[in-house]
């Protein structure tokens, strides 16, 4: 069993829709949870990170972590064609100079 | 500020040949990582450096892979000999005390 499981999709939604991306994890040592966005032929870039359980909002993006169920979510409101990318969730015991354990990534397409 | 620089961006070789990838991290970033990303998968850590020291190389296949980070700045990852299954994207990342910044990767194709 992988430490971080993620539905690979692909997921296609119309522009303006709310997108929900989800992951589960099994490593209880994870305290920090990250969402990375990766455009085609590019490296991943950090969108958001959260510590322990709770919500974090940044513009159109909201990250949620439920440690009791080991469930990680990313919501995108008012989705735009420029949001089309692969979204990777990741977990780590600490934030910073640590190995990141990634999910497989979900490929998202926003249809204009 | 320049990002993480990797070269080459693409490499095609025949199996059993050697290959090397180069990474220049963001200036001032003491921690450097090499990740392997197979098609349709998330990145997996190969090796992590703190300055010149490899502090986590547990996932590096040492029979064919080697890495170095002389002078604690840029780094080279080598594969010798390459196998068909090594075809993937090799990502370099760097960090100070928090966010890891990734380079664009080197896409390796082994024929």
C-alpha cells in the first residue's frame, strides 16, 4: 500500500465549476500536507500547505485536512482554464528539509 | 531570482550507456533533492543533500546510480549503465528551511 493514495483521474469540469481533489494517507507521522500543481513539461510548484487538521484558504483555493480519517482535500472555486494541470498531494513529518511523499497526481482539465 | 536550473532538459540514450544530469539550485539553498518521476506517478525521492553531505540516500539504487554535490552548490546525478526502466523525468529541488522549489526536470528516454 502506498503511503499517499490519490485518484489519478483524469477529471474534466466546465469553467466556473467547483473542483474537489482528494487524497488519503496512511503514515501517522505526517504533520504537514502540501498541494503542488504541475503543468505539462514543468516541475511541481507549491500551491498550499497545511499543518495538522483544519482548513486553509488562499484566494480560490481551499485545503482541508482531517487527520482522524487521514483524508486530504483541495477545493478550487470558480475554476479557470489556466487551472488545467496535474495536482499532486504530498505529506511529510515536518515542513522544510524533509522527504516529501507524493500521491500519483490527478490530471485536471477545465473546459472553457 | 533564478529558479532551479537543470540540464539537459531532454536526453535519449541506448540501454547500457551512461548518462549524467546536472542541477544548479537556487542561490543560498543548502538542501538539494533529486526526485524520480515516472509517467503518471508522483515524484519519489532518490537522494537529499544538506550542503555536501548526503543525509538520505536510502532510495538511491546504488548499483547503478551515483550522485555528488561538490562544494555544496550544484549537483550531478549519474546512471551507469542505464536500463529501459530508467526512462522517466529526473527532478531536482532545493530549499532553505521550508518550501521545496523544483526545477523543470530532465526527461530521460532509454531505447
